[in-house]
C-alpha cells in the first residue's frame, strides 16, 4: 500500500509539479499541454490526509493513463476518463 509521500515522490520523478490553487468548486485537477503536466490542488477543501492521498493518486492516475479531458467535455467522455483513472487508483492503493 502506497503512502501519500510515495505518491508525491513519484510525481517528482515524473517532473510533475503540484501547485496550490483556490478553486471555486473543485478540489483538484490535472492540466496538460501534451508535453508538460501539472496538478493543481485546493488544499483548503481537503479534510484530511486520507482524502489528500486519494486525490493525489487520482490526479497521478490521469497522467499515467492519459485520461485528460477538456473542461467543456461531454458527460460520457468525463465518465469514461474518470472511470479509467479511478480503476488505476483502486489497483494502486
């Protein structure tokens, strides 16, 4: 079972910065331009380290599975991408 620090260390090896942001609603998101990726996290919305671990693992899984989608993507696309990322999280954690 991976610990939260392990996840951050893996992101560092991938050269993926995790930045602190303030989102109006979301807790986190991954952003890529096809070459570079960042993970943005609104830590003020995260209640504990267990939730932080799940969120970081999910955003890392989006990178590892290439399951990124546009903010205006249709619901079916979002569900497919989230399913693939969450499946990876389940298998990893």
